[in-house]
C-alpha cells in the first residue's frame, strides 16, 4: 500500500509561492509574490538561500541547464539568472502581460513563454526570439510536448495542437466553456488535462475524443506532475489546498495530502518530483513541503 510522510517544510518566503522547479544536484527553486527566487536542498533544509530578487511577482521558472534559470514575472518580463554568478545577466521583454508559463521543448531545442493575453513567444537555444503569435483571447498557463508537435491549453477550456512549424493541426473543447486549462501532461499517446472546473480529462489529442472525465478536486487544478521514472503515478495540485496522487491507468486516487497530514493550509500552486520517492509542493501558505512517497 502506498504511504507518505512529510520530510520537511521549507519556509522563508514572505508571500505566496507560485512556482517550483527542480534544480541541479537534487536541489529545487521556488519563487512567488515578493519577487524572491530561492534555492533549497531537501538534504539540508536549513541551507536555503536567496538566489536572486527581481521586480514584481514571479509566476514561472524554467531551469535550462547547470548555469541558467529563467524567471517569468507579472510585468511580462523573463529574467535570465546566472546560477554561478547568482544574479541576472539578461532580460527578455517580449510580452506585455504576465508570463504564466516557461517551458523548454527538448526534442526541438526551443524555449517557450506563455502570457496572460494569450500570446506565445518562441526562442531558439540562445534565447533569441524566432516566432510569436496569439493563440487565445485569454490567459495561457500550460504547454506540453511530443516529438513533432506541442499542445496548449486555453482559458476557454480548449486544447490546441500545433506542428513543429507552429501550424494549428486541430483544436477541441476538453473542459467546460470558459473554464481554463491550467495543467497538461502528454502520457504517451493520451493527454491528461486539469482545469478550473476541477476535473481531470483524458483525451486523444489527435482525434479530440474525450475518453474520461474525473471530478478530481473541489476547486481548480493548477498542476499535473508524473512521478519521475514511473508514469503510472501522477500528482495533482489544487486550489482546494490538497495534493492528490493518482494511478494513471485507472485514474483512481491513491493518496490525499492535505493539512491534516502536515500539508498546505492554503491553495497548492505548483509541485514537482525530485526523484521517484520525493515530491515537493508549494502554495499560498508561503511554504514548500517535501513529501516522501513509498510505493
């Protein structure tokens, strides 16, 4: 039977924590409403330190390699942080609204930023802008990648699938109309999406067929994270203050991680796996929580 326990809680942020990102050597980064980007080590919780501070709210992070961390802010800026120098070395300003998601397409060696006005900016490996378009009338919060196509979720509850040449291949309504898609995970040939309607939807991204709809949480789902090395297990984070673990083959819930077992007391905004047995979540209670998961 699957079991869990709280390994440690990381405190130090003075406001909501919106983003969490795996870092080098088993560490992870957090950022949030006060503009501080911090680095933590689960093996040494007391060693947490501020990596950088940028103006405004930091909604998104992306760790590119051992040298660079990207931070997207409410002002539409992407700050390039040198991890060795521990300071900003470059500023990317191609959006006029909040950057809610940063992502790297490993198969195509491209980097994406998604913004609150529905715009997408694509960069090459050197972070030079190469393509941009407006994919939605509302906020864009999530993207996922296959080898030769990528998928966006929109604030209208739609799924948009694009080719590697940025041509729209197909679109379909996955969630309730105007209930935004906040989280995506492409599990082999099937897409799992989580939205403001609190549902997990399993669909075929090629045909657009809805295969399963699961009332998963009480409020909006903000992140889906498959377990490292084990895609049969995934975790979800929600505004309902919980993290839940699921069996992806059946979409049955396995564990509920909440305040009663040492979890968050406010909205859970993000989560990530550092290894198959270590999950870290972050939320509006100004903290990150490391959970050990024993299968």
